[in-house]
């Protein structure tokens, strides 16, 4: 319950920040930091508490057995600490990063919504609860990536990210439904405790993989992540290092106890992970934009984790996840600080920053050696653990691919650090603006943690082992073992390759960014979809009102009329009249209708239609339906007057005008529709009703708040219908506004 | 060009519109027991707006209801949803209502309920729709 409350606090804080952020920046900053801090406290308290049932069920759709289960197991708490802890540092950083209070509060509000979703994902024990939080992060990430909404690239990148991840999420939802049906429960812990097998389960798993792979930027869906670098740097540091891209990994880790080891799991997850690791690393070594370099590096590292999960080394994957969150967030924040201080993040123009900002360079160095897997940083410890397990498990293919990609990791890490902080002979030293405390704090703390956990990994070892329910060894000095030799060889080869690559790079001026297969497929699909939509719209919406009406009315005839003609068996008995008043009213209505068809002046037609309407209202009175009559009279009054408003702008008489449909066709369609509607009305009035519901309504009305049954039905028994109808009215108002504005814009000159 | 409005119409509107609005509120309040309700009440109030528009043009419409239609519609929809949410909060299900009745000296029993809030939402939204239609369709005509 405590954890659930701490998740809700994010959304509450988002509302507060969004509402008061502009006027009360200090209050907004405090409100933005509080949920992260309180969640950390909540975790600290929960970790101390040895509760026997850590799962809180909040019933959501009890009829489907769906609840928002929030679990406080060791794994959930570990992941929550990452989300809240790094979130706290990044919230502080953002407060310093955005100068304008309006932009700052907008960013913080979006980030809080995102964090709430993320905190929900990592603590969910129900598939559907997890899905809801998952999609909250998708929507929030769309807003965050497209934060600079005046830039076209930011908007298209945000759209690309949201389309790719939503498509994956949709597939995943399908997978969840199948999985829940197969297992008979939607609780994740119950599913993995008694994992179902068979074809349906395999289909479900593949669908779930699609969701996890799109979210965690696995090949061939990885292209959205570099694109998402259009986001402000604090967003990238949070979303693209510690949280959003980890969601897929987290989901796989949750499911691994039940499914890891099956041939489908091992084959698909490992292959995708390894391929992604190589693709990301190859792309990263030739980037010149520091942020893009990190993005491709992230793709590669995510691939590493996915591959480890595929091979069943969950503990190593979780340890890597922690290490990666720490160093990658630090590196992104450092890039943001460099960008703020110098106005660029291009390797080719940055020069001499290391001597001007030594502390930033040191923090960057610590994070960088962690990324490259060099002791004594945490990245070395976790990579060593992974290599050790690969060797012990005789996973030679995995080992070779991972080692090769790790060599490239060393190359792009060196490229990153020397590119950012090194002094280049052929470049002018960069102008450096001072940067504030807020921009310092995050990188320093994260780098310090990276170093501390690397030097003293015991605590993390214990927590990770608890989290995955198995022993995982994290040690700084493993002794002379094969894994250490592999690590040394990787670093040595990487260093050598970096020197060679740097010279090659200088000669050729770097490689241009090429679009990946997945990205080209995405672009192609989007383009053909737009083209098809254009064609269909052009054909269906040709702008002629008579054509639209003809289509609609013909459909009325074709479908319901045909159904009636084939289903009515016996001639109903008709009661001809209920008295002289009804006859008189009916004749009036008929006369008005006939006159309307032959009248030549538009205004006359409007008034004649009003006559028909009032006569019908009269008939309602005869049938003792005062509510209907009242409404009908009011509607007729309004519509006739509104008609008058429009008609003064049109010619008085109907002219010949251009006609898309001939007069004869119109008369034919109109007559048939008229006959059909009249027949339908007559038939409907003769059908025997089952009065059970009606009687019950009358009986219950006083209890439901009134004696007027019609009104009680509208506002109480069928209130959701009414809510839907007034929503339609609101949409109609939007439609009127849009259409009339458009028509005025198109006509240019109004006919008098 | 100076637009002239019929003095007959403007004098008539001045006396009729307040009556129409008052009657529309009456329809809204009594709707649960006798014919009326939020929809009919809203239509009647919109008719009042239309009368103001015909008599005094866009200025008249604006003076009668100086709020943009989008805001009116949004408020209406918001009130209806709020009534539903209050039900969820206090009665345990969306769109169930809480009732209370107050005894007052002159008028007698007054029924207060979140059902009235829902109907008020409908009423407000219909007025907003009417305002939209009048503004858009009548614009630049008068």
C-alpha cells in the first residue's frame, strides 16, 4: 500500500507542478522533488520491514479478475530505487537546466507523469496493471521527446518513437491476454510459478517480446532511440538510460523465471540481443554528436542485457542494468552540461574542455571507464560477472559476439571521452560558460556511486542476489581467471583499434549516418499509409453534399429496409386513429411536408418544415408524451431560427446550380426513403412490447430521485448513454466551428 | 454600413429574455418530477440567446453570455463527468447520485442532489452548443 501511495504521489505532484509552476517556481520545484524523495524513503522503510505478503491488490475490474497489483519484493524495490533515485538527481538537474519557469514546470510535470508510470511498471505484479503503466510511459515519452514542439524534427522523432513503441505495446497486450488465458491468471508471480507451455503460450511470448523489444530499442526497432535524442538532454538521461528503455528488460526479467530456458526464449531473445549489441556498437563508433554516440551505445548495451537474459543469466543482467543506469545517466547529464557550457556537443568542434572543467572531466572519466568495463568502476565488476558466467556456461558464440562488441564499446567510449574533453591540435579551444551547482550535482553523485559500487560491490551483490533469488558474484578482484583475461584482451584490443580508427576518422572525416532497415521500413509504411489515406479521402469525401446524402440514404434503404422486407411475416393489425385531434395534426404535417417539396423559396421551405415539426409535437401531446413534445417544440423553434440565419446568406430561391445527381434520381431516392421510414414508424407502433423493463422503471423512479420517469431514465438509469450523447453534442460543436471557419476561408468572398 | 435592429424586436427581447432564462432554470430544477430537465432547459436558454442575437447582433449575444462557447461546452461536460465521479467516490459507482433534502420556510422542501449537477452539466453544454451555432452560422450576417 505504501508503495502504491508513493506511485500515486507522482501524478499528484505532476498536477501541482502543472498548475502552479509558472507563478510559484519554488513551490513547483519542491513539489517535483518530493515524490522521488518520498519513494526512496518508502523503499527504505519497506526494505527494513520483513512483510510476509508484499503484494498489494487494488481491485480494478473485478469482473475480469484484473487488479493493479503492486508488489514490494526485493527485485521491485531495487528497480524502484533506480527509478526514484536517478529521477531525483535528474529532477534537480532539470530545475537548473531550464531557465524559463514556464518551460521548466511543463517539463517537470511531464517527467513526473512519466516517472509515475515507470515506478508503476517496475512494481507491478499484474500483466494488465503493468500494461497501463507501460502505456502511461509511452504517452509521457511522446510529450518529452517532442518537448521542443516548435522543431519539426522533434515532433517527427516523438511521433516515430510513439508509433514504434505503441505498435509493440499493442502486440504485447495481445500477448498478455493470451498468456493470462493460458495461465488462468494475470498475476505475474502466479504465471511464472506455474508457467504454461504449448503453441498458444509461444505465440503469446513472441507478442510480448515485440513489446519488450520495441520499448528497449532492440534491432530492428532500435532506430527510434537515436531519433529520440531530439528530446531535451535531461529527458534523454532519464528515459534513455535508466528508465523507459529498461522497461522491456524489466518485463523480460519478470517473466524469465517461468520461461527462460525454453528453446523459444533462448533462441529469440539471445539472437536479438546479440545482433542489437553489435549493430549499436558499430553505429556508435562513427558518431560525432556526443548524444547520438551515447544513444547508439545505449542500444548496444541494451542488447547486451537482453542477450544475457536470453541465455538465462538474469542476475548478471540485473547487475548490468544497475551499472548501466548509473554510468549512462551520468554521461548524458555531462553531455547536457557540456552543451549548456559551450553550445555544442560535436566532437569535431569541442576542444580543451578537460583542462577547463577538470571535475566534469573526472566524473566523465569514471562513468566512461564503467561503460568500457575497466576497473575499478562498477561496469567492470558487472561485465566480469557476465563474462564469468558465459565461460562457465560454455556459451562460446555468445562470448565471442559479446567480446567483439565490447571491443567496439571501448572504442566508442574512448572516442566519447577524448572527443568531449581532449584537446585537438586542429580545433580552436571552446568557449566555456560557467555552469551551476544543479548541473554538477547529478554527474558527480552518479560517478561517485559508480566508483563506490565498483570498489565495494558486496552490498549490490547481496541486493541483486536477493532480487533474482539466486547467487550472483560481484567482486572487484576475481583472481586470475579466464574472464579477467578476456576483459584485459577486450580493453587492449579496443585501445589499439581506437588509435587506428581515430586516424582513419581524421582522414575520411567520419561516416555519414545511414538509415537502418527498420527505419526505412517505418518511413515507407508511414508514407504509403498517408498516400492511401489521401486517395481514399479524395474518393469518398468529394465535397458534394447531395452525393453524401444520396450515399447515406441509399445505405438506409439497402441495409435496414432489406432486412425488414425479408423478416416481416404477418400483416400487423393497425389502429387507424385515436381521435379527431390526431387526424388534424397528421394532415397538417402531411400538408407541410408536401408543400415543402414544391416550394421555390428557401425560407418558405424552412418554415414549412417547422410546421411539420410542430405538428409532430402536437401528436406527442396526443400520445401524452409532454417531455418529447416540449423538446420537439424547442428544437423546432431553434432550428427554424438558425435556418433563417443561414438562409439570409444564400439566394432566396433554389437555382438550377451544378448538380452532381439528377433530379430524377433524387426524387426516387427521397420517395423510397420516405415510404420506408413511414412504414417503419407504423410497424414499430404495432409491435408487442415486453413491458417488464418499462414497468420496472416506473416503479423504481421515485427511489432514483424523481417522479418524471423520462427524466429519471435520462439522468439516472441510462446516465452513461446521456453522457455519451452530450459528448457527441460537444463534438458536433467542434465540427460546426471547424466546418464554418473552413467554409469562410475557402469562399473568400461572402455572397450578400 | 450601420445595421439597424428592429425596435420592436429589441424591446420585446429585453422583456422576454430574462423570462426565458428564468423559465429555463425552472425547467432544469423541476425536471425530475414534471416535464423539463437539463436538455429542454438548455434549449430554451439557447433560444433566449438567439433572440438576443436577432435583436442586438453579436454584441447582444456577447452581453447575454460573455463566455466563449468552447469554455461553456467544456464546463458542461466537466460538470457531468464530475457528477459521475462524485458518485464513484461517495456511492461506489460511476454516475450514481447522492440525495439530500432541505426544509425551508417559504419554498418548502428543496431537493439537493448530484443528479441536479449532472443535469446542470447537460444544461450548460446545450447552451454552449447553441451559442456555437448562433455565433458560427449567424456570423457576419446580421
